[in-house]
DNA sequence: CTGTAACTACACAGACCTGTGTAGTTTGTG
DNA sequence: CACAAACTACACAGGTCTGTGTAGTTACAG
């Protein structure tokens, strides 16, 4: 216990700069846009020298990719937790809509970070674009797993449909923040599930 | 007739610069992103002095808004044409999906210009954001009109659902260009229409 | 011919951008 | 203590950005 604490302290101490940089970058990139935020601003607000940013991440592009990687991890972990807390397999699928719903009514909602990155970065081979693409695949796989557990026929196909609904709700909500889009998406999802009920 | 032609010529001659600027700006903004393209590049490629750009549009922000306004007009006119060419009211709704489908499989597809603008511009009061929001409302109204003509119950609600599907397909296709998303959206649309058939 | 609208060429301000180079300091470890 | 990793401060290169100021040119209408 004491040892664990010390180790944690050490690893936190080892690169405290990188950690602060990522936190600040995540906040600013999401809120203001990737291109809109300069490395000077990030390092300044993180209370870290710009040199450290470049020593840790190599450049802005990789910092952006890291920002998305971390966001991907956290969102998937959150989703995992939400679906695990539900018992009924079919309800798990609907719980995903609940998770998205809570997110996109928040005051600080600014659309899907991955979609936004794709909008800002035309280059398909940019590291951030690859992370963004993987993120969507990850969500789809998660949905497919749940659909399979709920014993739906063609779980892959259902997962694709549900993902499209979530994307649609997110994109629509990004235009003008409201809770309607998610309710619409959820009700379509219900129709789809009911139509495939055994 | 002759008079019309002369008037057209005159009005085209009156501001040839503005026209060229808008064409070039539309192309660059869409392909490379709004923030990524500077006014110097635009005016240079349009073969027009930067001063003219500022005299005509007042600034970059208004040029961006104009770019979206024109894109909105054209897309709505195109959609109008597509749906008018179909006879069956119910088929008109599906024709909208056909129109989106053709667009998002093109080589130069870079996602929805309005969604991209919203992603790049956090400020909700930016003129471009207002145009983008209006665009989506316009499409929804168009769909609602078609749904009404096809005598569906609750046409507004159906329109909202169909718009969400189109948004989802566009967003998904923007991540990794494929034709699947639209097929998925279209098949969900079919299910929705069938479930509401008289 | 004269006036006016549209436009050009070009310099410039002032800010911001990514990225590097360098010399020196802190901090924890063997 | 000695060493190395991590970090700081700071200047700088070279570029881009939006926007303005100014003097002069072109095209056309009355």
C-alpha cells in the first residue's frame, strides 16, 4: 500500500509536465478547435515550458493524436462502465443512448471531438485521423458485442445502424445544442430493436 | 430577351471579382478547411487583389458566410430538382437519400460543409454558424413538406427522423469515405416509412 | 470630356504560428 | 557527492495570418 503510493507518486513525478500539457490541450482543443490553439498557449497555461512540450510529444500533430487517444480511452471506459451496470442485454444497448444523451446536453458540449478533428484535418493519414477512425470502429465493436449478447440476428448490421443513429444525434446536437436529437435517435433505435424482437 | 442579356452581362461585369472570389473560396474552404485557407491565397488564386476582397466582403468572416449561403442555395435547388422529377410522393422522400448518396461517394467528398464549419467555429453567433443552422432547418422543412404530401401522419416528426439519418450517414461517411453509411441510412428510412404505411 | 465605381499594386502593421538552439537549473538516485 | 533526466528561460528563425492605407489605373455612363 505504502509502496504503491510511492510508486504512483514517482510515476506522477516522472513526467508531471506531460500530464499537465495533455489536460490543458484536451480542454482547449475541444473547446476552441485544434487549429485555433497554439502550442505557446498550451504550454503557458500548463505552466510548462514550450521546450518540454516538444521534448515529450515531438510536435503539435502528435499532441493532437494523444489528446484523441486519451479521449477515446476514457469514453470507452465510461461506456463500458455504463453497460456493465445494466443487467438486461437488450437494455444495455439502450443504456448506450442514455450515455450519449447525458453528454450532449451538457453546457460544454461542442460536438464529437473525433468528427471535429476530421473536419479540421483534411489529411487522411494524419495520426489524429487514424485515432478518430479507430474510435468509431471501437464503438461499433462494442455495440456489436452487446447486440450479440442480446441474441439479435445480424448483430453487426444492427450495430452499424445504431452507430449511425448516434452519429446523427451527435451531429445534429452539435449544430444547436438540444436534447431532442438524442430522443429521436433513441426512439428510432427502439423501433429497430422491436422490429427484431424474438 | 436582348435587354435581359445585356443586363445579365452588366451585372456580371459589375462585380466580376466578387464572383471569382466566391468560387475559389468555396473550393478551398471546403477542401482544406476554413481556418487553413488565408485571404491572400484566395485573392491570389482568384486573380483579384486582396483589397477587392475586403471591399466586397468586409472581411473573411463574411466571405465564409457567403460561401455557405451559396452552397445552401445550390444544394436546396438541386434537391428541389431531384424531388420534382419523381412522381410518387413516397418515392420523393427516398429520392432525397439518392441525392445524398451520389454526393458522398464522390472523390472530392469532405463531409458536410455546414457541419465542418460548425466544428471549426466555436462561436455560435458567427454569421457562418447561423447560415449553417438555417441550412439544416431548410432541409428539414423540405422533408416535412414531402412527408405531408405523402400523407404520413406526423410529417414533422418523420422529417426529423429522416434528417437525423442523413446527418448520421454524412458524418459516418466523412470519417472514412464509403457508400455503406448511406445504404444503412436508406434502409432504416425504408423501415420507418413501411412502419407508417397506410 | 468628366465623374465615378471597380479595381490593381504594393507596402505595412501587428499579431500569431510551429519549431529549434542553447545555456543553465532542479530533482531524485546510486 | 556525482550523475543524468527533466525541466526552465529565452531568444530566434522563418513563416503565416487578417486587415489597412495609399496612390494610381481601367471602364463606362451621362
